[in-house]
C-alpha cells in the first residue's frame, strides 16, 4: 500500500486561509477604479462644485452686486468667472476650442443667468472628468506650458477651491453660513 501523507494541520489552515483571502479580495480588486487619476481629480472637483452651486443658489439676487472692496469682483462676477474658467480648463482637457476666460463674466449679469451659466459649465466639465487615465495623460498646452490633461482637471478643482474661499468670505461678511459650514444632512 503506497504511503499517503496527510498535510500537516498548519499547512491545511494556511491553504484554506489563503483561499478565503483570495476569494474575499476578488470583489475588492474588481471595484478598483479603472481610471484612478481622473477619478481622484473628479472627487476633488465635485465636492467644491457642489458647495459653489449651493452658494450661488442660496445667495439672494441683491447680494450678487456685493463686493467687499472696490478692487475685487462682485459676488456675481465671481460666479461668472468660475463658469468661464470651467470652460477654459475643461475645454483644454477635452481638446475642444478654448473660449475666452471672461466671456461669461462679461455677458451674464443676473442671478438667473449666472446660475444657469454655472450649471452649464458644471455639466460641460462633467464630460472632462470622465476621460480615461490614458487619455488624460496626454499632453496639452495650458497657459503657455506643456501639461497633462489631468493637470488641467486638477487645476480646475484647485481654482474652484481658491474662489470658494472668496465665496465663504463674501457670505460671512453678509451674515450667511456657507454650505461647507452647515451641519451634514
């Protein structure tokens, strides 16, 4: 009768543990984002996009002409500037024709027009934040420098965050609570 050796209990437990770990890890690995660089840029942008949009909707029409000092943009001009620069950064990332940066700021003057322009610019940028990492790694020219398309998306998110800081100040000066300071719902 041939000698049959049973595996040691430790080896069996190790093998079973490895099978269980691999089985448990499979769904996690399958959920890894296909485009982590663009996905990360999108997550950064979406949170500030939502704060800016909420602020633009909450601030009354009368405050759209408010400016803390004569040297800075009014609240409305700030919203128009953001809508315009969204088109610049996202058109650059998408490879579309880049519009004038101040086009929206110079043409939209009412709250309704500015909120509509902001929504349109957000919808346009949502397309750019769906690029694949492979496409987003492609080089473009942004403000006279060679950069990747994903850099333009990150710059868009950073620019929005910079101006959201202005929005917070404008709202606080007017005794309003900015969206990012409100309790979570």
